């Protein structure tokens, strides 16, 4: 397959413009990008070109007047307003065919610029979704980066009809956050005694006895069922395991127990394995090191995937620390209480560190939908499915990753008013 090359003139090359050009042209359009800051050199080249500057160039070359954000080094409040009628625009350009600067718009969303600015946090120290620009505009369920890229592509095609691109294939993924491998067994002596007393009060003692005697599967042990369901699916499930110490927010089974280690390895035979770092790892990186080493030892493999427990992270520090410890792919980029596209994209992207002005060597996989979030927002299963189905179609349109997140206790309706199992089955069939 031939790859188109596009030459882009900028008055000054820097890390921000290199980053967003790579994300838009290289990653999303499958093109080769050459940035040039010498005008004579730029005009001497033949082939598709883009003038991304305030300087005048030869007639017939498409021009974009850049917004200032890509040529700044400081992190500072931006005058941004996401207009959505008829099509969303961010960083508007007056009297231009596109009407906005797509490179600046994509950079603002992908870098998570707004999350570096002063903002409110919830009780867990997380960025509150209702402060997000795209949420305020009601556009968080649209992959705006891909939409902006598509509009720029169509505009460039008017100048260069022979321009070619590669969109990519739709990739539906099932990921499972294993906060608690077993709900009844393999809890350790003290926790088992407390759980037995609690289940006695709840009238679940007979069920617990059957599980402990091996006559019945533990309620959370749905992993073989998931594997059977996915025999004909396009991908294997991906499991994120917690192996940290217990805390108020970490209720995973003790990772030193033989039953826990054995079951993790059995599950790993039919799925991918990633770490689910415990609640306090974002403040205490030494815990992250310990937990990565522990899971790598349990599975005898180099675990390189991760998703933060509670989707709790510090930007950009948590992702620096993950990359420094050999993690290559992270799946934490999603809102904890709303479904959609937190970074405005349905495709993997590198994370740009605004503080250090450099790209972190870590690939972010944006989460599209989570069962727990959907069920809390939609009391009716039908509404939860409609939300998921709508997001699937949006991701399909752009050949992106549709990353869904499921929880064992939600799949079996341990604490929710309905099980998400039917949704999982429909997702596999539909996607």
C-alpha cells in the first residue's frame, strides 16, 4: 500500500506541533508527515502541502492560520469555546473554509490541556466530568478528534484529489476490571470470618457453604463463561488484576494465596493480563513498583498493560511513572461516571506531557463504555444498551477501538439492580 506524504510549513518546529501532526496525519490518516520551517525548501518540494503559518505562500497551497496554543510553552488558560451548530468547531478561524484550527483543537483534547488547569476534584481526587469542555457542550459521546480530522481531510482532498489515507479497522475490545477475583472464597482467615458473619445476617450462609465446599462456583468466578462467550469473537478479553494490599478501597483477594495465583494463571490462558494498580498508587509510586513486580512474578510474564483502580490518576505524573516501570499501554482514559470519549478520541494516542513539553512513551487506549457507569445513569437495561449501541456505531464509522469495561460483580448483579451479562452478550453479537 502506498503512503502519501504531506509537507507542512511551520515558522518554527517544536514538540507540540510535532506531536499533533504525528497524531493526526501519521496515526489517524496513515500518512507520512514532513515539517519544514524553511519557506524556500517548502515551496521547492512537490506533492501535497499545507501552510500552517501566517506567512504567504504560492497560490494553490492550502493555508491554515494557526492558533497560538501550539507555539506556546507555558500552560495557561485558553480562550476556548466549543461551538456545535451545525458542526463542532474549536479555535475558530474567521473567513476560512474549515472555520477552525483542527490541529490546535485536536491538541487541546488529546493533551487533556483542561485537566492541567485549576479544577474541582471529587472525594477521590478525580477530575470532575462536568467541568470538561466537551461535556458542557454535550459532545462527550462524539469522537471529535476523528471528526475534526475527517473534515480537514475532506478539505485537503479538494486541493489534492489523489491524496490517499488509511483509516484503520474497527476493533471491539472487552476488558474486565477484576477488583475482587472471588467474592466468597480465598479471602484469608480474618476476612473470611467477617464475611461469614455478614452472609449469615444476609441469609447467604448456605450459598457460602456450598462455595467453600467446592459444590458451587464462587459468584465472581465468571471467567470461563466469558471465554466461552468469546470463542468466535474477534479478540480475547483483557483482564486487569488487583494484586496490592487491602485497604478501604482495595478489596482484592490476598495475592499470596495459592488459589488466587492459580486462578489468575488459568484465566491468563484465555485472555490478556494487565495490572489494576491499587487506590493509593497515584500518591505512592513504590506501591506501583511492588504490584507490577508481583503480577509479573505470578504470571511469569512481562506485564505491560495497566488501568488505574477507580480511574484515579494524577496527570501527567501517574503515566510517567507507569512508562518508567515498563508499562507500554494504559486503559485509564475515561470518565468514571459518564460514558463517551474523555479525550475526544476513539483511537489510541500517545500522551503529551505539557509540564515537560515531551511525549510520554505510553500508548493511551481510550475507554468507550463501562457497565457500572451506564447502569448508574440508566436504570433500565434497554437505555443502557441504546447508549452502548450508539457508541459502537460512532466508533465503527471511524475505524477506532471500542473499549468496553466490565466488572464480575456487575455481570452477576451482586450489587446492582440488573445484571450486565445480557449487555455483554449483545455487545459481542453486535460488534
